């Protein structure tokens, strides 16, 4: 799975409880404070080569500049090249190393082009269509895809989850029957099919948790039956924050925090999602 910073998760939760919006924490992506990037004329030439798709020439230029250019800018350019070559996971990691503010409350300091690479967006029509069909925020669907597959339609996990929204074949087969579309494991690699089935399934999980997005995200990742059982074991009037913080499933606990931050970033960065 792709990584994302979670350091401002509780800040956002606290701000929400105070009746303010996450935009006021300082992570207003559309008002990026970053200037033109890169500032170094030599690296501007390198970036122009990458923009033209001349990656081999760009990489040779970067080798020549290795001892004199800002290593952060070089790493970011390598990350951009990797993302454009379809190596989103590796590219995203490089971008985060170059710009540690990514994923945090001060990522408005990051150049807009880096933000777009770090938060890629493809298949916008399919995402918006399923958002309308399921009543889910399009930014939430995009955030799930970014975390699950980094928009790599051919992604396959070690346990067999497939496609953009990383559905297990058995789950996808069941959802396909409910939706009324033909099923085969290979169809999960179709972006449209994955987004349709994944959105429908998340809507089901969300309804099981009475519309609680955080619990639904934990259920999508760790299994809805298991999360529902653990939630019930908390007794009457449990604290959601305490439950998530003490959740024994480390992956699911971090997953929830990441998706909240990712969805908020997509909402701000891509107003066309609606």
C-alpha cells in the first residue's frame, strides 16, 4: 500500500469538534504558497526534458548535476519521472522524502506540481459517477484508491486483493451479483469495474456502521465483521477516538487516519470532484 502522513489526523479531529473546517488548519492546497519549481535554471532544463517525456536525457543530466544541485530537488525530479512511468508507489515515496511536509498540515508549502503527483487522479468520470450512485464523497473514493493502489489498475496484493480498490475476489464476486454485472477475477483490473464494485461495497460497509466513516474505513480494511465485533466489545457509549487509537489491528488503525487525510487533500486539490 502507498504511504501517507497521519501527523495532523488528531489536529483535524480537534478542529472539527470546535466547529471549524479542516481548511483552517493551514493545509489549503489551492492557495499553495510555493513559488515556481525548481528555481535552479539547470534543474529547470531537466524538468523540461521530463515534461517532454525525454526521461533518459533527463536522468543523464541529473547525474551530471548530482554534486552541485539541491539533492532534494533531484530526488523530487526522480520521483516525478517514476510517477509518470507508472511506478507510482516508488515515486510517491521519493516525493515524500524530498518534501516531508506532504501529507501534513503545512503541505501548502509544496509546489503544486508535486502535490498533483503525490495525489494522482485518474478515472475522474468513473469516480464521480459512482459517488453519485452511492452517495459517497468523490474525494473519499479517490482517497481510498490512492491508499489502496496509488491508482495502479494492475495492483495485486500478496493476499490476492486486486485492482484500484483492492477487492478480494470472493468479495468482488458477491458484490457483482448484487450489482448485476458479470464477474471474473480478471475484471477487477478494469478501473471502471473496480471503482463500481469497491464503491458499492464501501457503501454497504458504511451502512452497517450507521454512516460512521471512520468505522467503515476500518471495516473496509480489516473486515467489517471483525471491526463490528471489536466495536461492540467496547460497551455502551464508547469513544471512537479511543477505539481507533487502541485498535489492535495496526494496519487498520493507521489506514483510517491516512484515508481521512487523503480524502481531505483530494477534496481541496481537485474541486472538479465535486
